[in-house]
C-alpha cells in the first residue's frame, strides 16, 4: 500500500484563481491531541479544554490572521475516524465535507503517532488540502524519541507536516503559512492504493457515481464508503452496487490502513519503545476497581478543604472592600439627601444582595482552579472511566457520567453535553439526574451555612453535600431504570490520556471564564433578584412598610411555612429565599442578606447577625435545620437557565414540568426524612 496524489477535477467550487485573502479551515483530530488548545492559540478564543470526547458537540469558529490573509478556523469535536458511530463523528464529518471548508488542519499527537494516523489517512481521501500539525513534540523529545520530518511527509503524499506546540505556542506562524500556501497550490486528491480487487471495485463505483453525480466532490471517498457499507453514504447515494460489491469491505480497508500506518511508524519513528511509565504507575491506584472511587472522593475532599481554608484566608480583602463601598454609599446618599426608601433600596437591597455574593469569589476561585488542574492534568478522564461500571449497574449509559462531571461547574452546559448520548431515552434519564450534582452556584450556600452552623467542620459539611448529590443521582437513575425495566448496552469508550503538567494558559482561561460567568450573573440575574426581593419585603397591601413581617414577601413565605415545617424550615424568610433561589441559586444567599439587613453576609459579623436574627424568629433553629436547608437547596428545582435548557434539549414542556415536580417532591421528602430522624437524636 502506498500514497500518491492526483489533481482533483470533480470539485464543485474549484477556483480558477485560487489566491484569496480569506480561507476557511477546519481543525480536526483525535481527542486529547491538543486540538482545542491549538485552536485557542491560533485564534485567541477562550474555549473550554477537556480530556474526554463529548464536551464539544458543535463546531465553534474563530479567526486567525497571517500577513494579509484572514483564516476562519472551525474547531470540531475530537474523533477517531470519519465513520459515523458517534454524534461527534457525525458533526465533524459534516463539517469537513462542507464546500465552505477549503483546508483541513489535522492535529496529531506526535507522541501517539500510530493511533492518530488512522484519521489522517481517512482525511487524505476526501480530496481536500490537508496540513498535518504535529503537536506535542516536546513530549516526543522528553522520551528520547525522534520523528523523521522528511520521510513522514513523503509517505503521506508530500503534504505539509509542521511541528507545533499548542501549549508553548511555537510553530504557529509556520502552520498558518503552510495552510495558505497549500491551499493556493490547488485541490489535490491523495490516493491510498489498496489491493487490486478493492481498487477495481473503487474504480467501478467512481464511474457509477460520476455518471449520476457529474459535479460531485470526493468521488473516491464516497466509493470507499459505499464499499464499507456506510449507512449515511448509502442513503445519500442510493445506487445499486450489488454487482460490484455483494458485502462490506470495511474490515479489509481498515486492515490495509493499519498495515500502512505500521509501515509509516516503522520508517519515521525512532526509539519508539520509550514510554511514560509514570502514567501506568499512578493509574494502578487511581483507576483501580476498588480504590478508584475512594481516591476520587479523597481528592475532592482535599479540593473542598482548600476551597474553605485558602478561600476564607483571601476573602478578607473582599469583605473590607464591600464594607467600604457600603459605608461610602450610605454617606454619599445621605449627603445628597436621597429619600430614605431609595437609600434602603441601594444599600440594603442592591449592595447587600450583589455585594454579599461577590465576597464568595475567593472560595469559587480556589474551586475552579482545583477543578481546572484536575481536568487539564488528565485525571477527570480517569474518574469517568472508574465510574463507567457504576453507571451501567444503575441503568445509565457509560457516557452519562461525563455530563454529570460537568455539572460540578454549571448544570446548563452539563445538560447540553447529554447530546453526546446515543438515544433520546439515555439523554432524558441523564438530564433527570444531572441537576443533583452540586454546581458552583450552590457553593455560596454551602459556604455560608456551613461556616455559620458548622464552624469546626465546615469543609466536611459542604463536601458531604457533594457526595449526597452524586449518591442521589445514582439512586434516582436506579429507580428510573427499575420503573422503565430497560437495559443499557452503550458502554463508555474513552481514551485515558497521559498525565501532563497543566498548561497555565489553559488554567487561566478556564478559571477566568467561570469567574466571568459568575460576575455576569451577579450583575444581571442577582442584581434584578435583589431589587425584586427588596420590593416584596418593603411593600405590602398598605404601601411601603417598616416591618418586613407585614410585606408581600412575608405573606408568600407564610403560605409556604406549613409545607416546609416538617423539614425543619418553618420560617417565612426561608420560603422567600427558596423561591428567589429559582432565579439563580446564589440568590438564596443574597436573599438572606436582604431579609436580615446584613451588608456582608459572608463576614464573621454578618454571619453572627444572621444567626442572631434567625434565633429571634426561631430559637430552636440549629445545625440540623441548617443542614436540611442546604440539602433542600441541593435537590430542589434548578435555576431558570437550567430549566430553559432542559426544555430546549428535551423538546418537551411535559418532561420539564414532570422533572420539576419530581425534584420538588424529592427535596421535600429527603429534607423531612433527615430532619425527623435527626430530631430523635438532637435535642
């Protein structure tokens, strides 16, 4: 088998003058090859980078500029082949075959050349210019390996092969130059010669396709796919081929490709026996069938220990800043003789609500930083691998744990990530349980009430809620599966990337994006919610009231008290806070700040004031009640943005409403059970 090339005359939109100032290129590669990191480096985009397939299920565009040429780059999901087995492969294949894509940039992990080249050989058959970006060359050098950069392009049909480092941002200009130059050379079709019986059948199918679709692009690629009995191509080209091929030749074609890949590796890769032994040693523990899950819980416990200890050490600066802003605002408004009600709205409503939320930034920063390090180092892929067997036992697809892991950050993208699941049934089951994973918006609630009522073990109290959330998701999935009596056969196919030193730029992008989303929410949703809460607490049937107990908010809260009392939450203030938390979970904290007139709920003085005010209303409210409140916030209705996403992804209001009712009942039942049982032991 060998690779050659010929001019492609069948391209629909061939350009008589190929020189242009605008080129469209697609970034294509295996998962964990550094594709999205390279895309970020070329375009300056701030995309999330993850170590598993399924995160990116839609193409994302960005622009790069080289000299006087604008290059529109499309980042595609990580795939292993162009055969449509998964949704990622379907999305990528549709993208690269689009007439708008002029050049394909195939990003390859140079340290795993043999695995990556199968996709490369498939891309070469499309008849579009392909530029090979040889990424992670620093790892190749660290292992003492060498790649023959003269022989490799020759064996791939003399395509450009450019060594780059996405992490270190080296070789980027050379890559962009190669993209432009290779495009201007014109379209060429790269021919992988198969054994004679297969080549004869490909030639016959090309003739049949040419007769029926005279202007169709990539005739050879389509002919090969017909021989492989590719379902989508057979549907697209319903021609009778039984006289050419009476069976699928997919196995033979795959074997030919891998035989040629072995030849490429043999001739171009030197000292290939060198391996990273550290990965295997660490994985003996972290992916162990018995110790894997306890190790994951131990690591997450450490994360929350750092979130509380280091985060609390940093938050003093924010507390001082908020106190200064609140004091200066009060003096300024008094000096301007602003009416008392407007002063109260600004100081007690907006500043207390929004400002109280901002003081949690240090805690969130530590959490996001720790999660980014775990993700970029390659550990999170191990967690999904370890949990695969658990997912199967509770009736979920092995891929279901990937969206659930994303739920630690935000439930909205986690729900969207269920698109990677194969069936609608799997997707809906996963959507049902994903909101039970504690998103970052719940962390301020855990921090506030854990430090108020569990000062000596706040980190453990908060961490326990993360464990309860995961356990609830698994038990709920088991219950749903029992009702459906279904069976899941879709196991998780995931590559375990080698452990690597987290890239500082990737970490910075991840953390900043998360904090930016949090700040954006504080400036919009929480800002509006704080104003609304202030109004419902300061106005009643008789107009503006001095005592919040006479307000609309108190009336609404009292309506909920009989329902919440069995769960130990029988205060109208809690009812109002829980209702407001549907807009955004952080609003529960800002609601308490507004409800009890505290400018900074996260400070020691603010927490002491809230506890004092709570005890004035309900002297028996203690740690058990506080834990039930946190448990209720964990399990009840997700935020409005998540509900809207669930409706969009499921396409059904009926399903969405059933899910809301299910979560409300579960939250009430779990909190009531914990409170009633706990009351037997706590006087």
